[in-house]
C-alpha cells in the first residue's frame, strides 16, 4: 500500500497495515449491525474502530516527528560542520 509507506515509518508499516484493516473491518461490521438494529454490537465495533484509528494517528504523528527531525539534522549539518559541534561540546 502506497498510503502505508507514505504515512508511516518502515518499522511501523506492519502495525499500521493491521490497524488499517482492523478499522475498516470494524466500521463495516458496525454498519451491518446498525442495519440489523443491533446497536450494542454496532457501538462495540465503533469503539474498536476508534481505537485502531487513534493508533494510526499516533503512528502517523511518529512519522511526522521523524521527518521533522531528519530535516532539522540535515539543515544543521549544512550550516555547520560536525567538527564545529564537536569542538563546542568538547569532544
């Protein structure tokens, strides 16, 4: 899935895929439960879907933070050499 690769870190792709599948399944099952007027079951499926979606949001935020840090490190390395940082840190 390109969506997975685009929005999640490589080490989180398997978990993100599982959560995406879980959320989709639960939402489908919730819809069917509503059509059968089984509102208790529908609510349980919606709650499970919500948990999966929250986890997807957390994993996506992790990727965004990682990308920002990589960009910052790249910018810092362009503006000053590592040797300069070592000298300042006394290494």
